[in-house]
């Protein structure tokens, strides 16, 4: 059976949702930030990060790889939103944007001390990081505006995809960090649409989070 190790509210929420959507039998175990640095966990993922998916002693790390594997195991679940080749490619495009552009931009916001010991410099680093994050969400908003013009409520079409979930998770971080995104016209409604999905709701409840 598949087993997912996750930190509540972290990017590992994304494959957690994918597993719920897939209908595959699985278990999910919450871990602590201390435990993911333990020798036991590092044997599964030497990077000491979540998520990790384990199957019969075989371990797989990195969100994109895990999501592709889940999709291979349960293609009919259409976690990329559609069977259409172009739509799936666009879903992967926005998944990559969330994983490689938005997500890493939170690093300096959450950990400015990694760049400087000076508190004033740290404050400036956090401010600049927040500006960069907002600009990235501006690109998401532009895409959603174009999608709305075609009566499509999600990043890659009319159906929700796992790319939408990744962006949703990063929006949760932005809200928790007090980043002002009010100037964008589509993000709030998009956040509500994704958060209302039954699979997303199931995972939020399982992780002890609020929508």
C-alpha cells in the first residue's frame, strides 16, 4: 500500500489531495520538522524534506515525480484535470510554475535569517520577497482572467487539476503571511472554488486545517 509522509499545510498537501482523488488505497502520516531530519527519515529522502511516498519499501520524493507516479497508477482519475493532451500539458505547465517559481519564493519570506543576521536587512528581505510573491500571483490572476473569458474557472480548463491545488496551497501561505493580493480580481474566487473541492476538503480535515 502507498504511504505518504507530510507536514500539515506544506506542499505535501498537494500529493495528499492527488491520492484522495485517485481512489487508490493509501495511508498518510503527519511528521514533524525535527523528525524529517532524523536518520530514519533521511534514509527515505536524504534531502530531509516532504513529501515522500513509500510503496513496499520503495521511496519516491519530489512533488512533481510523486504526482506523475500517482497519475500513472490511476490515469482514469485525471488528476491533471482532463484526458485532453493540450489541457494536461497546460496543467503541468502551471504545476511547474507553482513548484519552481511560486514555492521557492517563500523561502526568504519564511527564513530571511538564511541571508542575513541583521534584523533591518531581514525586514527588507521579507518585504522584497513579499513583492516578488505578489507579482507571481499576478501572473496567475492574468491567466485566470483569460480563462474566465472562456468560461473556464481553473488554470487548465473547466475541470480542477492538481496544478490548481498547488497554487491554492501557496495562496494559503500568502494569506497566512499577510501578503496583500486584494488588487487581483480573480484570486479570491479561485481560492474559494479550489477550497470547496471535496478532495481538498477531505485533506484539510485530515490535516487539521481550516479551508
